[in-house]
């Protein structure tokens, strides 16, 4: 029996067209953590894993990234707790992607999902 994930648990599958870009975090066979600072001031650990580093997630607890992303959607009135995130949800929010930018400081990235 498959146990459903907590509603705030999030793991994003990033397309190969993005993961193959120069500078995208690469786990190189290990789960290397890095710190993100979000456009609204949050800071937490993330990591990439899986083939081609396609799985982008918060480190340790998948609910950290989920609370941040879904919280943004909820606060904007685009998402109600317990409902799926759809293309319409993202249209209501005003953005259907996020930006991850490497800084000059080792292991520090900026994560932007603002509108």
C-alpha cells in the first residue's frame, strides 16, 4: 500500500533542458546540499538528486520547500489547502516557473518565485 504524501511535501522534477545548463547544481553521484535564500527572505537547505540531478527538493524535510511554494500560492489566493496545483493555479498566481541563481558565495543560491 502506498502512503500518500503530506500535502506540503514537494519535490520538483526539473527538465533535462534545464539540468544540463552550465551552472545548474549537480550532485555528481552524491546528495550535495546547498543553501537557498528566497526572494522573500526565507533561507533553507536544498539538494538535487536522481538522474541528471532532476529532482529539486528541500533537504531533510520535503515540507520546507512545499510550505514555501504552496504558501506563496495560498497567500496570493491562487490555491486552497488540499487542492492540486494546476496550470490554472499558476496562471492565477502570475508565474509558472522559479529562478535559481548561483551566487559568488560557495553553496549559496537565490531562489525566486515572486510576481
